[in-house]
């Protein structure tokens, strides 16, 4: 698929705008684990996911993290272009969760198009609103849902994403995804183990009873 | 001040667009406590705050609330026009915290302008990004800051907003602002009282030691 097929506003650009964009888009191969956007330290511009999986996350000074959203094939990462928007006053980072192939539009190129073209600007608004919705969902989870249901939902989601019931995740990694502390996650996993929902081994969590996990997860499943 | 003086994109509209907007803007007087936008049940369109104060908040099925952001004179409330954006997938409500005078632009009118005009669309993106930033600040607070500092910051902020150290607020109202439970707020206020920072009376909290409250609030003061 060509890069412009990912961009619904493409047919509404002028010939010059199309050429300008085509001349500046670049293709990148990124390895699992690599941080492709790092808070306020860079402004790489919008990224189009051709293959792979990205996660956007925020972090505290004390090294705690929380996963804010995930992006899959055909998704466009807009918060990696945060410098284009004066009102976006927060730092997030974006990491490759799998090996990725990405198209990148440099921030100044995208910004110029956004200022000229109402379709590009409206598309941007929708992207921001979509990420905003992800964060509102997370806030709702943190405020109103118990950690047991959030943890169960996370485990079920990971099993689906990776098509396996054997999850290679440390308790620390899970705590980072959920914005919780490692000790709290370990305690809850041990409780799940006594309930025969999971089996904990070094570096691996095996999901034993998906029905029971789904029942605990209920409200937290998206 | 005329309504168009609040809208930075006004000079960039065509004569027809200006006339179309001017014919459709309406002025409203709203009483303190009134809910001006109620989740997915209505879509009033953007609201311009001429006088007064609005708060945007989300709520759970169980009746818990959290204040997401506040809007003051010259601010524009865009999430009361959530139906204009397909990707905005969450419900919030907006309430008048003081008696308000508001200009209202009907959602279909604003949407038409946004689709035609890049300046209007880009302005909308900035407004959404600004509210998104408010919510990210709140998320950071909830995840990484302790309730004592959040409560102290809230009390100091209320004192400044209302220009008084005698706050007429119930513990339940404070819990709603902070997304916490009433019992937790009551416990913390009692601790503040033993530390001689506040004096609790029926329906009124008197702030006795602003310096000490500010010290506790530190990271949570905006």
C-alpha cells in the first residue's frame, strides 16, 4: 500500500500539496522496544503504522509509567508531532511493541498542510479526539474500576493480541502498563493464582481459565 | 465585547461565513448550578464564556464524579459540541459554577464553518488539545500524586478563585471535584485540622494556614 492510501484527506489536496507531501514522506524500519518518540525531546511528526504495533505512554519523575493507548496497522500516531500544536502541554513517549514499518511525515511538512487545508486540519482534530478518548477511557478505569478487573482485562487483551495464553511479561512491565506499583500487581497475580485463573512462573504468566478472567474483567474489557 | 472578538479566526472568514455565524450566535444567561451540557443527551455546540465560570466533569454509573477542567472568561467550551467529532467517544457534562453569560454557536453552524475553513478547524484542534492537556494533568495527579497534596492544592485554588479563606463546600462536593470518596476526603480534612491547617464546621471549611497548605500542595499546584 502506498502512503497516501492511509490518508483520507489525500484526494482533497491540490496537486502541489500532493507533490510536496510525497517528496517528504520517508519509510522507517523500527525494532521492537525502540522508543520512536521521546516526550518533549523530539518532534518526529505524524507516524503511519504499516506493520507492527506502537504504544503511547506517560511517565513520572520517579520512573512509574502508564500505557495510554496502542496503535495498530493503518493507525496514525499524531502525538509524536506534539510540537505542531501550541495547546498540547504534556509529554508522552511512543515505543515499538513489535518490529514496525512506519511512514513518517516530518512535523513542519504536516504543519504547513494543516494550516492550508481544512480537510487536513479536520483529520488532525479527529486523530487528537481519538487519542483523547483513549485517555478518558483510562481515566474512567483508574477512577472507577478496581485493579482486579483492570488486570484481568489486560491479561485477556494481551492473550488476544499475541494469540497465546502464555504471556512473557514481568510484573514490573504489567505495572507500567496499568500505572500501578509492582508489589500491587504481584499481590493480585498471586490471588489470581490461588483462584486457579493463572499460573505464575519466572518471566511467564500462563492463563488457565479465560472464562473466569473474562468474568473478573467484565467492565474493563473494551 | 462582541462575540466575534472572542474568536481569533473571525478575520479569516469570508464575508458570507461571518454573516452566517453572526445570524446564528445567541446570548444566554445561566444560573449557578445549572448543567449546560449533559453527556451524550444533548449537543449544544461551542460556548463562549463572557462572564462566570464553567466546569467540565465526568461521572460514573455509581454517581461518582471528577472535575476535568474549568473555563473562565474568554474561554471557549468545545466539548459541549462533542457530536461534531466522530472520534470523541466519551461523555462529559458541563455545569455553571457561577452565574454565567455565554454566547452559544449551534453545533451544525460551527461544524459547517469547520469543514470549510482551515483556520476554524485548526482553532478547534487547539481547543481540543488544550482540554486534552487538562485531562493529562489530572491523570498525572491521580496516578503519581498523593491525595493530601491534591486536596491541599484544591483548597488553595478555591480560596484564590473565590477570594476568601472560608469555603462553603461539603466534603461530598470536594470528593466529586477530586474523583475521590467522601469518607477519604473527610479523613484527610480531619488530619489537616489536627495539623491546624483548616477548621471544619458544618458546610464551611476555613483555611487557617495558607503557607502550610501551599507546602503540602507543592507539586499539585498548577
